[in-house]
């Protein structure tokens, strides 16, 4: 079954051209001109046949892309790619904090978008071959089940957050650079945007640290990257 | 370019340094003026006081001396009339007076007491003695050479038909001298105090007068460093309020304009990017189906695609450059190893990277770089070499000027003539010496300009030089971070 993608983009021409190129890639594509329409579609789809990935333009009339991103993230852990017209820290970071997993900047190459989508979908379907439970103090990661518990409470992580945690957890105490994490989680090369890692680490901390302001497990090693301390 | 960049940075630093210096100079000038005025005033008042008091004190002493001497004179007159002997007369006078010396000349000889150091009639001033000899009473203040002290001598002729005598009485002035001395010290102290008060006042006044200036320059500095919403606190004092109000108003207008420009740039950016995205996507779709098109259409599509890509790049570059111009560049700095950064940038920019030569000294050097921007620098320089010089032949990484790492991209093309070496970094530059050749390249005309801007954002410099015997060398120097030894475990 081909992956089902929802494009939320107010510009009809971009939506159409994106749909064409993604359909060429073999995806099933649905377009929505506004966040409101999209959330309607999304609600229905959750019941019937869920989407595999959502693409959200940050500049939308009515409810903006950030709010839409938060709403989708609230309802589901599926991968979200945001589309922005600017590379400013402000837009990118705000979008990632709203729950997006990755982003592309206009004007983007269709190949680039397709590659980002492939990376996210491949990851989403990847099954973990390691059958084990990792425990770090009050934090418990069940690799196979894909669940995480903090002080006996189940924590809801997005796929990206879960993979990020697993990557750090499978190399405890070893510093992983932003580049390594970008490569392993997002399939970027050396030039991937380090902010992707930083924002996801921040989001992850709010979920798996008892005191996110003073993290005990996910430690920043200045100038080098991040590591997980047991 | 080589010299222009460091020079520019130097001027800016100099200006920033000069501000506080200039202020302190102005404020010390004001302080100095106040101090000098106070000193002059103090000295003048002291001098007038001193001279007025001195003449009054001396006058009193002279009057007192005269009175005493004349009284004693009449006593002597009576004694001489009674035909008392000289020594007896002088002795009587001594008994009656406390601190003066009497000298009596009668019957051709001197009689005098030794109560003061005046022992000798020769010590009396000659003019005084002459005056008395001529029968005119006189007094005179004089300094005794033997001890350097001041005395007043009063002389009078005492004449009667039966006798001729001259009587001199000498009074010490040391007490008056002491009084004047203590007055003088008091006045010097007062003048000093006045000067100190003047200096303090001057300092206070200078601070007060210069405070608005300092505030303005401080706020101006903050604004120039990007804190565009910095304002001067409005002062209640009306004369300063004018300055602060107009300054704040100026900054308001400036900020407003900046914000409008930012909005405009953002609008343009969005408006341009959207159709470009559609164009790019649509052309990609067509390209992936180009084998289904007739040859002529496919050819046209290739042209269209090439131009659309160029147009896309030009728009992206222009937007990038205008963001840098507006001071809104979003520098994504990271600490990275320079060698890895260069190698990765080369690999990404071309499928056939030129040979790299690395000075082992810089292996562990790191720079604070925006990887995306640096990659553009390398890509644009390679593209430039490709377009005008048949491709880069070598890339070297080594030590640059103090605190800098140097990355050089060399080619063996025709080289860049001296006159074009700074010009090629201008926007839409066309080399003066070979106008036609560069135009044909199909670049955006912004490549090297953008390279230069990116390097500047890194705090570095870029220039072109000759790569002897032929070709050119584009040199990028970036400041490197202090090399720290990392603990082995964290490597």
C-alpha cells in the first residue's frame, strides 16, 4: 500500500505541483488549502485510513501553520514536515517546537522534499531488531515495543524523539555530535541543520527528564554534542 | 580586498575606543578649567587680604612705636635738663619699657642697652641717622643683616639750649612678622581649599554636563550592536529633554523604517519563493518525463530548466544578500574542525574535488562557522574557478595571519588582473579588462559578492592573488578558536 500524505498549503499552484511530484514518487496525496480543512480531513482519516505523513506550510490563512502543527502533534505522533519561506532561526525553531520533525525551505527542489519524506517514512517503518529494555534510573526504554516510561508513567514520544533517545541510549556516556545524530536520525549529511537536533533534544528533555531545566540523563557537551548519562 | 577588510575593522575598533577617551578628555578639561578659576580667584583674594592686613598691622606697630618713643623722648628731655648721665637715663628708660632698645647720643658719645641684639649704633639705618642728625624726627623699618629679622627704629633729636642729643628707640617687628606669617598660611590654605572645591565642582559639573552625551553614545552603541529598541530615559530637565527627545525620535524613525524594510523583504521573499517553488517542481516533473517528449520540446525544456534554476539561485542569493545588508543575517555558528569543514564542503560542492594539502599544524584547529554559509563560500569559489579558469587545481589549508586559519583555492587559469582583484567581489561585477568573457558565464553575478559577505559574517577576510607562474589564488582567512586539549574520553 502506498504511503498516504496530507499537504496543507494555501497556494493552490504549489499544492498541485507538490502533489504531482509526490505522486510521481508513488505516494498517495491529499491536499488541504487551510489548517481547518486539514484538521477535518485528519480527524476522518484517523478513524478510517490514517495518514503516514503531513506536510504543513507555516504561512497559512486563518489558523497558522504553527498552531496546525501543534494540533496534529497533539492528536498523533506521525512525521510532520514543515515548509517555510525563510531560514530564520525564529521560524525554523518555532516550527520544530510546535512538533515538526523536519523542514524544507522554499524554493525547494522536489527531489529534496522527496528525500526528506523517504527518510522520515523509512524511519517510521523501521523495526528495531534489538530485543531489550534499557533502564537509566527512573527512565525505562522498551526498544521493541517503542515505549518509554518515566517513574512508572508511560511517556508519549514522537517517532523522531524516540529514535533520538534510542540512539543516545544505545551509546550511553558516549558523546554523539550533532552531525552524527543528524545522519542517523534524519539521514542528513554533515550540512544538516543542527537546530533540528537542539530543538528535538529540548522537547525530549521536557518529556523524559524529571527536571528538564537541570537534565540528569540527556547532557549537553559544549562544542561537541550530546550524551546520555545513566 | 586584502587591505580593505582589516583596515575597515581597525577603523571601527578605533572609533569605539575613541569615544570614552574623548569624553574623559572633555570632562578633565572642564574640571581643569574650574580648578584653575578657583585657584586664580583664591590667590587673588588671598593676596588682597594679605596686603591689606599687612599694611594695617604694620601701621599699628609704627603708631605704637612712635608713641612710645616720643613719650620716652620727653622723659629723656627732662632727664637731660636735670643733667643726669647718659647711662642712668638709658637705664631708667629700660626699666620703664619692656621690649625695646634705646640708643642715646649725647655729648659726642653713644649710650645703649643690649636688651635686643642691637648692640651697635652702626646697625641703625644710615638715612635715619642722617635725618635725625639734621634735626628731623623719623622712623624706619629695617632688616638687621646679622639675624635677618625686621625692626622698627624711631629717631628724634632732643635739643635744648644747654644740650644737643639724639635718641633712637628700636622695637622688634617679629611679632608682626609672626602674625603675618600665620595669616599667610591661613590664606594659602584657603586658596588651596578653594581650588579643591573648584576641582570637585568642576568634576561634578563636567559629569552633569556630559551625562546626556554619555547616555547618547551608550545608547547609540547599543543600537549599533543591534539592540534597536534601546532608548535614552527622558530627563525631566528641559535643556536635556530636547536632546533626548530628538535622539529618541530619530531612533524611533530609524526602527520604524527598518521594520518596514524587514516586512517588505519578508513579503517579497514569500511572494517570490512561492512561484519559484511551483516553477521548480513543475519543471522537475516534466524533466522526469522528458523521454516522453519530442526532441525539440525536450531541448526547450532543458533550456527552460537551466534558466529557471539560475533564476532561482539569483533570487535566493539576492534575498540572502539583502538580509545581510539589512543586518538580519541569521548566523548559525557552530564550533567545527576547519579541515573537516573544508573537506566536506568540497565533497558536497563537486564530484571531482581538487587535491587538498593540509598543514599538520591546523589539524586540530576549530573555527566558529555557519556550515551552510561556509559551504556556499567553497561552492561559489569552486564554481568561479570552473567558470573562468578551467577548475580549481589545488586547495590548501594552513596557518594564516595571527589567530587565523587560511584556506586557499588555486587555479591555473588566466589569472585575475590587478585592477579587478577587489572589483570581482562587487555585485553583478563584470571584469573591466575582459567585459565580454565574464558575461557569458551564466552565473548569477552575485556569487563572489555573496562569498565576501559570508566571509565577513565569519569575521574573516577574502582576497584574490596571483598563483605564480600562472593562475589565481582565492584566499579565505577565518579566525580560529583557541585549541583546547580535550579529555581522551570525550573524543
